[in-house]
């Protein structure tokens, strides 16, 4: 679900250097493998409409559907934002867990 650049940044020495310099200047640890991709996806889920997304023109229907679902429950937005900040500072990688209530209730949900 992450934008394609999230998977290619490590191939470009310039992008990788800029990212690490930015992390050092903000007194944060370097990203662990997979953390940057996860954080970019999570940030998109928290703020689905940004100015940068208009310029990049990245569109993912699955991501848009998940964004709409999260926006339906405003109580999730603040904890998600805190979790993203915590992950960015500490290096712990966030994980989303999908629970299919329809399967749990034998198709009655």
C-alpha cells in the first residue's frame, strides 16, 4: 500500500543520504528495514488528502478504501497519529491487524 518511492528510496544513494541526514538532524535513529515503508503508509492512512499526494498523483484504491474506513471512526485518528510518532522516534514498526468479523460469526456480520 505504500507509494512506489518508498520501496525504491534505498536504491538511490542521494535519497538515502538525505533521509539519514534528516533523521540525524532531528535526533532520531536511522530507519530499520521496512520501517520507512510502513511509516509512509500509516501517515497516508492518517492524512489521506495532502498537497504532496496531488503532485505525486499516486493512487491506490485499496489505500483509499482503508482511509475512508478509518475516517469513519474519528476516535482512531489521534491514537494512530501518536503511534506513528512513537514508531518514528523509537524504531518500533507498527502493524495493522485485520479481523474478519464475518468469518468469526459464520457469515452473519
